């Protein structure tokens, strides 16, 4: 039996919150779970994420795999870093997990090529029109 640490959807329509659960990988998303490990509420501003470190560590040590979403959330609050340091035998007594996930602002990335085309396109169009008018 393969165990996954994943999200289980709860709440009402358009007001979802999630439980972080350990479940058999073959079970449906909202089906039977083995243990509840925490909660995630993306509706609140900022989003709240709370996990029981001892339970999650227990499941990870016994071979459970995290879903991509849960891994991302755990990384944002600092659990993954703390877990990996503990596995290496380093001191983790001073590391505190965040319970709030701050929103990330999406940055617009302009590539050099896009910047060049926006600068040269109007000028090239003006030259073409001027060249066509002269001929």
C-alpha cells in the first residue's frame, strides 16, 4: 500500500478549505483517509496553513510521499527545510514554522527579444509606410 500526503477538499461551493491527510494513493480525493495531519484555508487573506509536524514526520519516515501541492505549501512555511536538517542530524530547535502563507506577486518578465521587438516595431512600420509613399 502506497501512502500519499495530500489535500482533502472540505467546505461548501466556492468556499473551500482543505485537510492535509495521509491516505492510500488509490483512494479517491475525498474518500477514506488514514490520518488527518493539518489544515489549509486559502480563502482567508493571508492563507492559513497548519500541520502537525510530528505526524507528518512520522509518515514521511515510514515512506509516504507528498503531493506536489502539499510539498509546495510545506516549503513555503519552512517544514521541508526543517525536516531535511533533522534528517541530517543538525539542530532544528530554533526553526519556527510559519502558519501564514503570504501571497506571491506575479512578476512580468520581459525578455530581451520582446523588448527589442516592441522598440523596433513602430519604427519599422513607419519606415515601411514612408518607403511605400515615396515609391
